[in-house]
């Protein structure tokens, strides 16, 4: 039986920075700069889309939602990392840890679903260009965004509730400088089969399914592009997908590596864990706005203006 009072007062120690000591302040400065860069980049994209009436189209509405997900992901992960490095505060309470875990996984799922919606947008634009404006209207895009939030909330809400049922008997050191579900359940003395099974279900039904449909969309896009007569037209069609392909690779490759490490990598070094997790959670919020600003003419013009 779970000792609820013990669970409530429990704390975790955040890990993830093996080179501890005099270098911590110097690590905090670039980390702080990257967080500010992520905030600046995504807020710039959002403000341009809001101000520019010509950008109130399905593609840019989805890009705005991607920027919101990136802001949420950055704000869920960076503060505890900076707190660790600047204040040497490694301790995090059980409740705070669960809240952070919920927001990290929620914004990760939202980002994954938005990337899928953007893949659908590219599929319709290339495979059914004449019907694009009738299939993807602004109201349809809004409904897609609402569906993404509802799906994410429904699947993520049980995760912290299931964790409160477990008994944590000692103060444990986590593998990362923030709380993740697979990492937390490693440190309990209770039976974690239900938590592991539900965690795997969430992973496969959200990120796994999204990746499958993204790959399917690109197979259909490639099939259509190969049927186009001239090379110039093929390259023009491919060029409209480059920024989205970058977003897909930035998000899914580290995510797959991290999932494999958590599931099967019992002998993986802590440094490898830390590096992969940091790339997965920190790279998209920093690089997505840069990629889209460089590749999207309308946003680039507005920034230069």
C-alpha cells in the first residue's frame, strides 16, 4: 500500500550535469543565452503572424501553434536547469516534479501533433493543389488545433495521477536536470507495470502514430513529385517542404534515440542520456524559428523590415 504522507514529502535530486564544480556558472551563461534565443525566436514568429494579415492562413496558423509548443517546451525545461547551475539547487519536490513532467510531455505531444498537421498541410498543397483552399480552411485548421490540445490533455492527465499511487522510499537522483516519466518510475520500490504499460501506450498512440502518418504523408508527396514532368517543378515542390522536413528531423530523431535508451539502454553512459535528452528538448525551440525565418520569404521580409 502507498504511503501517501511519505510520497507528499518526497524530493528528487536532479542530475544530468556530470562536470560539477567551478564550470557550473560558465555553463549557465550559454544556457541562459539559448533560452533567451528560444523565447525571442518564437515570440518574433508569433508577433509577425499576428500582425501580418496575409499570414492568417492554415500553414501559418499551424506554424504559430508550433511556436507556442516550442515556448511551452523551453519554459518547462530551461528554468530548473538554470536553477541548478546558478543556485546549485538540485532538489525538487515530488509535486513540482510531477507538474514539470506533465508540462514537458504535454508540450512534446502537442509539438508532435502539430508537425503531423503541418505534414497534412504539405500533402494537400502538393498532391491536391486545386482543392487546397477548400480542404484546409482557417476554421478546419482551428478545429485541428483544438483536437490536438484535447487529445494531448486526455492521454497525459492520467500519468501524474498514476505516479501518486507509487511508493518512493528514498530520495533518488534523476538522470536529467528535469523530470521525465520513464526516469521517475525507475526510482520506486512499487510495482511499475501499470505505469510502464500506460507510458508505452501514450508514447505509441501519440508520438509513434504521428511519426507513422508523417512518413506516410511524405511517401505520398514523393510519389506526386516524381510524377511531375520537369526537374525545376520537382525542386520547387520539394523546396516548400524543406523547413518542415527540418522540423521533423529535429524533433523525431533525438526522441527515438531517447526512447530507445530509456527502454533498452541499461548500460548507456549518463553523459549520452543527458546529451540526447537535451538535444530532444532544447534544440527544436531554438532552431525551429531560425529554420522557418530563413526558409519562409514572408517572415524573413518582415524581420528584415
